[in-house]
């Protein structure tokens, strides 16, 4: 191996190091945590991913009189919103999102048992990796982000037959269905799903996503909309709930996902 | 038990160079790999929709893609070409795949006979097995994917392929969890330990079938684990997964990929196994790699470096479509072939070690993964794998820990820059790996308990446990 001294800075630039946000989670979260001591403690378990502590902390707060719905929305969900903020600022990354979401879900599952009739969510979506495609890591990440944003996710898994998706949509009546594909030869299942839904008179948006999928393909068939990456899925879903149909999502797509 | 590599094929990293391996191999129509010349390997994908019928898919692969490639190789004066058909999932049905395997065989034979060009075809079968349903024969009552896997092996070997390969998925249920949760112990358990057992299970059978039909058992890759980590770690502007994590995961994956040669695979191994440089250092078998000329498939941070000691140079995959310069596969074959021509010129002029070091230094500090794959560091990681070669767990752990310490040393001597988050994750991994049990049984017990609820698809029967 050559012993010549090399100035690597003349060959490449480490933008990841140059542009790093060196803020700490504690510094950013200090201004965002709830002031109520019970809710602050609950939100902190999510923020700092204290997966073993969240159960006892939630039970203690409930026992001391915190309303379960308030505990969920202003404690657990508030903690997750701070996590999302840290993620957007590149202080937290994917593992923190996954662990914080899991912490939040444990807390919610305890608190919602004390809500008569259960907790209502924003709405229901069906997610899956398409027929013939075993790659589901992207779908799993997007599903966590959707749950963390207050949606009910019916996750059908991977390599899901088109007809299974159609039958489940008819039964569960979601407001959106998403399919992910890593291969160009499997992504065509998204178009087949959209075609069959349309034929059945079900005009919900069909989100096509995943490594092989590009915007041009997702918008090449009626009902089709696109998500380039997992964090874009919740804001797009929010717009659908706000009344946007698949055509309006397409028209406003750049604005909806700007900066995400 | 399969053979284990406990000694290094190369006594020093300096010995390693592209185009030369310790165990050159000949097959196909005049193909010689690792024998003093680097070979271009072209990989391609059919257009969406062509998978809908047998005739249409055969036409796409044989009449369009393969013929285009062979014609362009002649046009540009390339002496060698290996085609690689990575099967789309629909080809798991023998009626879809058999005409393609035999059709490509007939075509390369015709071109070799007519023009004298050295040719071969590698077929890489899909591994559709799912941990939740069962990885071994007889376990998957729902889809029978393990049986379909072996049918694919038979179809490749009975219809005239030259090389058999796969991108196997053993351990993937843990790899997915590990990558998304930043959990290096889960990666070690899934990929380094369980994945190695699955490799031994499938590769013994694959080698047996391949030998019966005189087909070359090429090799495998941890595409489903280490490459997922690498792609999610991404480029300079992506940080979902920390690059120190993907680098250490890559080192662990080498201990798994090594199992294919231990079961009788002879190389060339799989292009997308970036850990192939570590495996070559241990085994001396021919390696296939990809990097700068696979930008059609993905971008990574070691595009030049990966060419440093390779014997085949690949484009990973490109979808067939028209470009200004011909079809897409013709254009990407052009970039591959000319790069290979440069390497072979360097060999002819006695400058191969200079070019190797140019490739390597170009990307040595672009990121932690390139740093551990630089041939001098890769050799050190191979050495500890060989030292613990008899034990799947200990050798994978040693690979991960050695890789992590190499990165730390590079950072400490200010050769390699790390972000504070990359450094934090690196230190956490070193601490975690150092604290793990020193024997397989304790490690298994620890992980089986730790991940019982976290990885619900884990079934010990998948790994013969």
C-alpha cells in the first residue's frame, strides 16, 4: 500500500459532518414538554424511549386522577410529537422513531382500556407490500409513522394478493390503501388494485410507494398517488381526511411533502 | 458440518489485487475468472409488464436483452462477458424460467462459436422463503417456498446455466428489526449466527445439485441484511441509519457469506455482497463486485473502492429501456467494459497495484463502510474471522468488534471523520459487543429471551434448533 500522505479533503467533502445538527434532544425538548408534572413525566417516557418505565408511569398518572384521553393526547402523543420534531431536525433518527413509537403504543394500550367505548383515531388505512414482493421494511416504517400520527393501520403484511387487498378494503372501508414494491415487475399490482377498486365503485386513493416506484408510475393510473418516503405518508393522509381526493393530492403533492 | 476456513488464503493484504485470485476458475464458453483478467458482468431487469407471459418474458431476456448485450460487446471489442439473470419472482415457476435459461445458453454458445468471444451466464434465483412461514423443507405449509426454492435450483442446473447463485434471506427477520432499531446484537444473532446456519442448510443442497449437473456454484450475499443497512444509511444527506452501524453490520455479514465457500461454492461470488472483499481475503476465491458502474441501480459511498481487488465487475442491475446510445443495457455494458479494460491495461503494464490504491484511496474516508472495506482493513477483519473460524457466533462477533475498533482507530488518528451521532452509535456498539457472552449457548439463550416478543417471526426450527 502506498505510503504517500493524502489530503482526503481535496478528494471529497463530508457534508454529513459539516452540516450536522449538534443540538441535544434535552435542549430542544425542554421548551416543548408539557408543564403539568404528570403529563411531563408521561411525555418524557416517550421522548427518551423508556420502554420499561412507560407502563408504571401511565398507571400512576391514571391512579392519581389524570383523565385517560388527556393522558394519551397531551402526554403520550405530545411526547411523540416532540420525537417527530427531533427527527425533522436530524437530532433523532429512525431507531429513535421506532422505539419512541413502541413506547407510546404501550402507554396508549394501557390508558385506552379506561375510555368507555375505546379511543377514536383519525381514520383507518390499509397498508401492504404488494403481491410477489417480500420486501416490507419500508412499509413497516411507514406503518409506525402512521400509527404515531394517530391513524389506525391495518397491516396486511408482505406479498399480499391483489384480491386479498380488494376483499379487505370492501370489508374494512379504509379511507386510503397503500402498496409498496421494491421491484418494477411487482409494482404493477398497485395499478391492478386501483383498477379493481374503481370497477367496484370504491374511489379511495391508492398510494404506491417503495424503492421501485416513482411518481410518474404512481400517477399513471386513476386513484394512484405517490409517497417517496415513509415520513411523507402521514401528511398526505391528513390531506385526504381534510377532503382532498386523489386528483387534488396529485395537484398539491409538492406543497404537501415540501421539506419532508 | 461444512468445512471451515481457519487460515487466510492471502498472507498479507498487499498480496491482493484485482483480476487475480488464489483459485482461478474456468467455465462456460472460454470464461476464466481470477486468472489475470477482470471480467465484466452485466445484470439487467425486464420491463414491467413483460412478466405476464412465458413467451413475452423469454423474448425480453433472450431476444432483446441478451442479444443487445452480446452485439455491443462485439461492437466495443470486449473479449469477455458474463451475463447475470437475477430472476424476477414470476420465474420461480419452471415454465417461466426454463425457456429463458436454455434460450440464453443457446445464444451465448452461438456467439462464442461464431465470434470467439468468451461468454457465460449466471442465474441468481429468488429466495422467497419467509421466516414466519418456515425456511426449511416441509415447514412452510402455506406457500411451500422452501420447496419452490429447490425447484429453482433444479431448473437452473438442468437447463444449461453456467453459474448458480442466490441472495438468500436467512436471518432477515432479525436483520430488519436490527436495522430499524439500531440493534447490533440483533444483527449479530440474525445474520452472523442464524443466517450462517441457514446458509449451511441451503448451500449444501445447492452445491450438491450444481455438481451433479456440472454447474458452477458461485456464491451468496447478505443483500437482505447488510445492503438494507447500507442503503438506509444512504449518502451524505441521509442519516436514518447511522453509517457506523451499517459498516459494522457489513463486517458481521462477511462471516455469514463465507459459509457458501465453506459448503463448496467456488466463486465468483455475488456482486452485491460488498463483504466479498473480506471473503476473498480469507478464501482466495474469485470475487464479483459492484460500485461506480452500478449507479443505474443505486448510489453508495465506495464506488471506486469496490473495484480494488475484484475479479468481476458488475453494474448490479438496469431496467431494459431505450437510451440515446442504444438500449440501457448496452450503455451500461459500455461503462463496465471500459472500466474493466482500464484494469486489465494496468495489469498488462504492471501498474495494477497503483490503480488498486487509487481506487481504494478515492473512497477510503468517504464513509465508515468504505473504510472497513478498504483492502488493508478488510484483510484484518478476515483474519479474525479465520481465527475464530470454527464457531459461527464467535467469528461473527469478532468481525463486528474488529470492524468497529478499526473505525474508532481511524477516527482517533484523524484519518476518518465521524459525526457525533455516528461516534455515539459506534461507542455503544463496541460496548455492547464486548459485553456479550463468550460462548454460543449463552448467546443463544440471551438472544432467544431478549427478542422473544420483539421478533415474532423467529422460529428456531427454521435453523434446525
